[in-house]
């Protein structure tokens, strides 16, 4: 590695270099405004560090790390109560509880690092591997030994720079795909989108809208998010606890901090039946992309009103009307997202256990502990 490259590790946004946001301009998830959310309202079992990469004195790269203590997660998902789930919980809590993620475990996609043209990608990855070792020392000095080091989420082309000797001890894995929705140039309105759907999926859209009769949608302000905060958190937890696997839960004030920090770049939509808030979804403006974030709903109304599917249609409608190029629907709920037109993009990561003996078996055991999702890809568009 070029000896002119160096790094600095920060734990507070106020200490970041003044040039930070000039490098983060293409990804809001590396901006100071977003990192402030992680500093003030990260999950309680998470500690974030912000990394500056330098060529001599010039800032040429940015990165994010997240330490996660899985012992503080009171549930690895309450939907499944099988033996495999129990075994997974024991193994993670007692043999792999201290996890260092080089990236952002709260998002899907490569939102954890950026290198400018002066820092070649392979050089940057080697530098981040050195950073990871330094961060592990920081936690070790505080009595927390890191068990797992993970680099995530990379597309097929983005993971290629890891094919170097420095990463041979890491196991390359793939997880649930990122669901991406490309907005066609011919779609100027939502009607243009529905006209490109086959009859079967136009009927699905009409059925969903009919089911949602009586529901009103409203974009909530910071004051309104604050007012509804207890109900919002209840709805979020309704969904989160039904996930097959969780490594964190958001704190109750998370969306309030998010709106305070990102302002108009963070959109919060509430769904009401009369005066009752029965669901919500959130969107983040990220250049020409719209990134979907966390959502919540009352399970009774979700089934009765096809609430989640209607939310997906609303997200598509907003993004088309505002001229965005792509919606990042992230992972989970793969089949229903494909039914509205999202495509599955494989995502890769690298993982290593600090115990060399256990690390020998990571490749054999990973598939056992990774939750499996059986789903059928849909195509709503006309041939």
C-alpha cells in the first residue's frame, strides 16, 4: 500500500474535516447530516465511527463503521420459533456477539465508503482493513473483543477489488438481494407506469386501491412526527418483531432526529383511518435515487386494506412525479416488491471470525445461519 495514504478515526460529527461533505455530495448516507442521526439516534446496541482517508493531508476517502453488540438484542425475530432460530440466537450471542461492520448495517447497498479518483479502490479496501484492525484495538481496550468483522454491501462489480491476497482469510458471502426499481424515461406520470403493466397487474393495482378506500395519506411535519411518536414506534415494532432476524432495533426518537437533521430530504408519510394512525412509511432523497427506509403498520389493517402494497404504489407514484431515476426498495418482502416492478440485484459481503479455528468453518456454517427466503420473482410489465 502507498505509504502516503493514512486515516483518522472520528467518533463525533463536529470533529470531521471541513472538506467531508464535498466528498459525500453523491451519497447522502455519508453526509454530516446523516451521520449526525447515527451519532444522536443510533440503536442502543450500536457504536459508530467515521473514518477519513487521506493522501498526505488531502481527504480522498470516507467510510463508516458500526460496532453491534448482539447480546443487547432482546429478540432475533419473533416470527419463527423453530430449533434453528434458537440455535442461531445462542451462537450469535455467545460466540459472535461483538460484530464490527465496515459499512452501514441499517441500509441495503454500498453506503459505507467512498473513494475519489486519487484513491484506487483496491488501495482503499486495504486501508479500510487496517482501519478495522485499529478499531478492534479500541474496543479491545474497553474490554470488548470483536468476534466478527464484516464488509458489506457490494454489487458483483464492487466486490471484485477484494480479490487480493490481503482478503484471502475472509469468506465471501451473498445475502438477500437489493430490490431496485428503475424508472423508465417514458414514464412522466403514474398512469404511464400502470399502462405498461400487464392486465393481471393492472387488476392488482385496482384491487389494492379499492381495498384502501377510506384511508387518507398525509406527509407529516417534524411537530406531527413528534406528536405521534409513541404510536409510530408501536407500528414500527409491529413490523420489526416479525422479521426473521434482527441485529438492532431503532430507538423511539429515531424518526424525530432524522427529520430534524435531514429536513426536506427525509419524507414521512402517515396513513390514517379516521383519526387513527394505522401505518407509515419513510423515504430519503439521495441524488437521483429515492431510498425507502423503515415503515410500520397495524397488522389488522395491513391485511384488510392491502396497506403495504398501497405504500409501494405511493412510493412509485411520488418518485415518477418528482423525476427520480431509481427507487432503492432494499431487501425483504422480495416477491411483493417484484410484483410492482423491482428487480433483484445480488449483494455480496466478506466476513471473518477473529478466532482462526472458528474462521475455518465460517463458510460451512454461514448458509445455516443465514435466514432463507423462498420467493418467486414476478414481472408486472407487458412483454
